C-alpha cells in the first residue's frame, strides 16, 4: 500500500497525550491529479499546526484516490474549535476545493487507551 505521509510534529509536542483524534476520509475531485491534491493538503499544515492543542497530522493514501487525514489534538474542545476555524480560513477553503465533498466522512473520537 502506498502512503503519502505528512508529519507536522514539533519535538516538544510529540510527548503530549492525545485527547482527541480527528479522522477525515475523502477522494479528490475528478480531474485533480494526485500531486495537485497532495500539494493542496500540504497547504493546510501551516494553519492546522498553529492551532491550540495541535499535536500532529498524518495524511495517508488508503487506495486509489482514497485519502485519510488524521489529526491528533490535546483535547476534544481544541479539535472542535480548530474544525470551526478552518472553515473560516480563505487559504484552507481554497485547499478544500480539490475534495469531492460527496465522498467525505469526518469525525472526532476520544482515545480509549494510548500506548
């Protein structure tokens, strides 16, 4: 399985306990190349990594044109706040234009245990 992984982790944040996980699964729109889509998703790093509670982000390829975006947060409140703020950022909204909205699944979950 191919994976394109974007790690946005500050060394000091790596040891932070994860209080919430954001999971987004989606496909790129027809006509969007893999490289174009990945570049668009990379543009989100600057915004997301500056949000309070951000721990790390991993962007992976599941199968042909199916992508998994995992973001780890210190708390559910910080994850939910960041999700609202990202929808107010013109730069992020521009990046989202490559996503086939009908394919998108998004959720937040609270970890039960972490090893």
